[in-house]
C-alpha cells in the first residue's frame, strides 16, 4: 500500500483513477490542479505522485520541476491526453524533468498499477 497524491483537473478521470487506486489498497489524496498539489505537499510527502500535464493554474510540467527540486526522491508518474497536441512531447518532457514514467490517456489501469508496484519496490519502470 502506498500514499499517492493524484493531481488531475478532470473530475471524471480523477474519480476513476481514485477508485482504481483505492481498490488496489492505496491511500489517495486528490488535488485538482498544480497549486492544490503544492499545498498538499507542504503538509505531507506521499510515496508517489501521479500528475496530469495539461491543467489550469499550474501545469504538470511546472509542478514536476518544482517537486523534483524540493523532493528529489519522490517518484512521479506523468499522465496526459495531450490537449490540442500529441501527448508524446509533453510526456517526454515530463520524464526529462524527473518523472519516473509516463502514460498517455486513456490509461491502462493494469500498467499503471504495475508501475506503482515497481516504483514502490525501487525498480525502474519503462513506460
């Protein structure tokens, strides 16, 4: 079981991922944007952060960069549907900035849970 900070601005995606993670016995803290996530991180450092890339107020790219500066050992999983652009560029950039692995939406729930399990056990993940 892990404490996971889930940062996603889309209510439906956030609710679906929360259910998937909770069914796998993870504790989930939700934030609807990068600013809310930054506030959550002031109070508690999770085991893993899952963040969308395209969000209002503070993008996932900015959030990843800030989080890696303050919490260099925190594993981050980036997710994106790409908005108006192909998500591959955003996801590649997120990994360059420190995300451990990234997934395009719609997310393969089994692959996401496997990545979380590997990260919790200190193993490298290829996405």
